[in-house]
């Protein structure tokens, strides 16, 4: 029996040494599209690499926005700048509260915002968190907060990406990487925004019915974030940026999601509140185009000013 357990222990030690080595080799020779349980991409879709680096030197923000791709597509710092406000956009693709928690741990002290806008798109609470986790592991620093997030997401794809990222960062293999400002028709704008340069969207009239199921682990992280911000006397406003009307109306439990967010703090849902044209103001069913972002931003600023959340200048005359 002792020999049996000794062999098991020897095998475990051997596997613990060989698996990371095999993963590193695999990650360097096998195309990413063939790696179902592995996804290390520096400078991937969404410009998170540029965003987290700019956050280190941006200075104090009047307004900090966090959330999914609705954030970096919909909250244009240039619209806020017209009113004398410095906005930084800390959104990322499919960001769940587990990733928001890490991004705030890394950047909140530097940005020191007067107001945090948390875009609470229910989809960010319904996802498994894998897509945003591998994006964050690939493009931001790795520390105890990152490791804790990886454990909470608890997915083999994220664990593998973390192991590969540790190797790449230990050897400084991505130290000199500079993300292009323009990638696949998206242009990075200072302050964390991503502008879609050209888009053509043919809206649909109907979508299959669906329901949001907000995951408990994301709700727990969300509530930890709110408690932490309030403990630091940072004001928080919950916002839901608009999506296309047919997509919004196809959801069967919008009222349930709204009720949860209203219990957490001041909450403004712009779906049905802001008249928008699907063809003129969106580049897909989920995301505002530039015209939509400008219209949404102007209305959001007006609401925040009227409700006493911000004081701002009038925009210059055209």
C-alpha cells in the first residue's frame, strides 16, 4: 500500500512539473483557434491592454465607468469633456462583477473618482465570466486579486491561460508589445473608449424570447464592490445603457432584473427612456454606434446634473 501511494505521489509531482511545460510549448506552436481550453491574447478585441495601461497615468477622474462592452462602446469621454468632466472608461468585453472587482483593485486608487457609474447590463451577471477572465489575465498585471478571481471563475480555460500568462510575464515576452490604436475597424480613444469607425447594421424586428438568470457569484461580487466603494465615500450610480428595442422587449424578466438593481442603489435604466432608432444609433443589437453614444451621453449627463450627481459646464455653442 505504501508503494502504491508513493507511486501516486511521484506521478502527481511529475504531472505538476510536466503539465505547465507542455502547456507553454503547446501555446507557442498550436494556433489559437485550435486551443479550446486555452486563450492567451495580448491586445485582444476590446483594447483592454491599452485601457489598463492608460489608467496608470490618467490621473484623477471625475467619473469612472465600469461594466461590459456596453461601457467602452457607449460612454464616450469626449462627450463628458464638453461639459468639463474627466471620464475614464474601465469597461471590458463580457465583463462580469468578478472582473470588475479586480480592475477596481488595480486602478481605483490611481483614478480616485468622485463618482462611479456602474453599467449593470444583466448579461454581465448571467455569463460564466470566462471570456472576460482570460482577457484580463492576458492584458493586466497578475497578483493576488487576479488569482482570487481565477479561482472564483473556476474554469480550465482560465487556469490554463493563467499558467501561460505567468510564463510570458516572468520572461518579459510581452514587455515591448504596443497595441495598435486602430484594430479591425475599432479606434481606441483616450479615456478608455472604443469608437467603431465604419458600421452597417440591418436591425431585426424580432428575437427569440429569453430570460436573464443572474448568477449568485456575480451578485455577491457586485455587492462587495458597492460596499467597498461606499466605505470609501465614493458615490455610485447604477446605469443600464440602451440596447435595441426588439432585443430588449424579447426579454421576459426585465422587471425582475430592474427590481434587483433598484434594491442596490440609485438606478437609471435607459431602455425605453431614450428614443433611439435601431438603424441610426446602433451598430449591432447590443451596442450603440457613435451617433448613439453621443445621444446617450448627452442625456445621461443631463440626468446626472438634474439629479445632483454632477456639476458641469454647458457645452460650447456649435
